[in-house]
């Protein structure tokens, strides 16, 4: 469970893990322009350097087949674990 202490911390109490890619779809949106706000927090893999954790938090984010975040690492961006970005 997340130990984050902030407004809306309930947003960061669960995590999805997979050895493959995660894909999210937002169906039934009307044609138009939308703003997307992504929320990230490392609440699972701690600061250890074991084989289990190495490279597991680096990923790319695509929106409409366009890379919007390349080699994204939440720990680097947020400044550590249990911090949001």
C-alpha cells in the first residue's frame, strides 16, 4: 500500500504490474481535442538494486501512436520512491 501523504493520495494506493506492455483505451470519445494528464508514483519497487528491480520502471508512453514520454523513469522525475510526478 502507498504511504504517500498528500491531497488525493488515494489515486496512488494501487499499481499495475506486468512483464508485457500495459494498454489503456478510452472508448466513445467524440472527435475533438483533449487534454491528458498522466499521474505516476513509484509505490512498488523500492530503492534496491536487485535483478528484480533493475530497469523495471523505465518505459515509453504513447498517445495516439505518438511517443509523449520516452524512457520515462518515475524515480528520476519525481526524485525518489513514494513521490508523485
